C-alpha cells in the first residue's frame, strides 16, 4: 500500500496549482490529482473519499522518493493537521501564503468560476460571511454544503501554528506567493532542498492557473450546476452523453476569457488591510518574515 509522505496544504490562490505542476515534473516526485481533500473532517464538502478510493490515486507512484498531494483547504481545517499526522507520521508539509487581501479577492473569482459562489459583487459576497456561518445566504454550490468564510479562510497565523505544533518546524516549509512570482526557480529550488532532493531546472515556469472572466454569468451557473428540469430536457433532446458533454464544454470555453480582474476598490482594500493587520503581524513574527509589504 503506497501512502503519501508530502502534502501541500494551502493556502488557496497562493500558487499551489503551479507549484504542484512544477514538482510533478521532478523525476523523484509523484503528485496525485489535486484537491482530493480526504483529510479535514470539519470541511463541509459534498464529496468525501473513502480510504480505499483515496489511496488509489497514489497507485502509480512506483519507487518515487516523494509521494504527495495538494489540497488547499487542509490549512483552513482545524482537524486536518492531526489527521494527516496520524495517517503519515513522517510527512513533510508545504504551506504557500500570500497577502490575505489579494487571496480573498482572487478566491471570489475562483469560486464564481467553479460554481461555488452565486454573488458576483465581491464586497456583497464578503458582507455575507457572518450570515453564511449561521447557514443564511448559502450559495447553491457545486462542491460545498457550506462555503468557508472569506475572511476566516485567510486568518493565517493560527492555521500555520497548527501545522508547526503538530509537525515541528523542521518538517514544515513556508513559501510566499510574492517570492514565487518574482523568482519561481529560487522558490522551487528551496522546496527541493526542503524535500532533500537534487535541484532540477525546468525549461519553462509557465503560468498554470491564469485569471478568468465570465461573459454570461447565468449561462455559466447553468453549465456548472444545471437545474434538474434542464438536465432532463437535455437528456431527451441529446441522448448521447458524449455529445452533451462536448456541447457543454464548447459553451463553457466560449463563455470564459483569460483576463486579469480589475483592481479592488481602494477604500475596500484599505478597510481589509486594517482588518487583517493584527493577524499579519502575528504571522510575521511566527514565521520570522517581514510581511510589512502586505500592509502598504
């Protein structure tokens, strides 16, 4: 039975998709399908894998030295660290962090794209955080029974502390998105050193998860989470499952363009920086990194 010994635990929108892809190119590393979210019994997701189903994703690892997976909500989860430690006691942990204000703005776009958010305006969606914790104004989501609150999901100091406490600092590596963006190779090599693997340059450090813009939001919602009546009509009109999926894929691709999101309203950005300031300063002290740029 092959078990993972390396976990990218988060955070969302911090470069984990790109890093997962880069690490998977190393000859001594096997990375399973991303976002399995097997651990974290407190995460209110719609799909939970059995242990047998989970381990099947590592069956192709062979004799690789590092066998890993990346699930970005493990960091937010209050239980995942202990669950991973029990399952894989010698595991190495990678945490990728970013300015929390930028994370939640980007996360809102990702939730819209994935079908996990039904409020297009970021500030309005953010204002429902407390209501959603009480089960009010929950989006009709594809992946979640309850969406992790935006602000709570990026209060990183306690989240990071959990992993440092459970695994010890020697088994936890922290990388900043801002460093990764500025010098991807240096960040990549730092992680290889942490994993005690030889350095291996990649030909291209390409952008793996670019920004996306939805043209017609209602069409996008119908494609991501079609109403039951629409499904029945589609099956009747187009009996071929392959043809239905091809048409849905065509319209989905047509309805999405790669485009950087407009900058956040400066007044809102200022309020959010003030909200996160205390947690950023705690995190800075905890990981011994100057994070003052996040507050500028």
